[in-house]
C-alpha cells in the first residue's frame, strides 16, 4: 500500500488494524454526532448503508472548517497518535509519532477519516472533495 509506505518514510510508526473500521466508525459517531438523535441521523443518512459520517458536516449539523481551511487546520493541529480509517472498509491504521502527518500525506485517498486517539478532533477527505470537504472539526465545536 503506497499510503502506508508514505507514512513510514516520514518516520511515523504505523500499525495496521485490519478489522477496526466498524469500531472506529462507531466511536467517531458517538464522539462527534452525539448531539443528534436517531431521527436526525437518519435524515442526513449519517450511518445508513448509502450514507457517510461526513454528512454531519455537509448537512451543517456540526461546525467545521471546510476546503483549504480544513487542510490548514489539520496541518497546524498538534498530533501524537492518530487513527486513520475509511467509510466503507474495515481496514484502519494507528499512526504514532504523527507530528509530521499532513493533508498531502493522504494523497488520493477518499472517504477517509483521521482522528486523534482521544477523538478530540477529526479530518475527513470525501469522495466529493472540491464540492464537499475536506472537513476539519473539533469535538467541542
């Protein structure tokens, strides 16, 4: 995986978590979308089979940075340990020594989520970047 090797070349410790995707998506939802009830989540297709967690931002249900501002916020955020996971794939990574992780490291990845290990902030690249996203948000916003 080119993405995996790109991170390792930057002297980050990268651990593969092959079946953690569903767990991390659930944690992401519980940390960033806890203010929505089940009906509100259904309306924005947050966790349906054809939905996306990032709909939380595209439907403006949570404050966030968008586009270049999101990339800048992510690049400036202090990072130590991060999870990286996908919307439709259960493969995930734990990245340690992530201080040099930046938006450009994610390359052409889409529907990918980066979150710090304590779920305090998240960075999301969508398959509709340019129209929707990328997004950056903090849990407390």
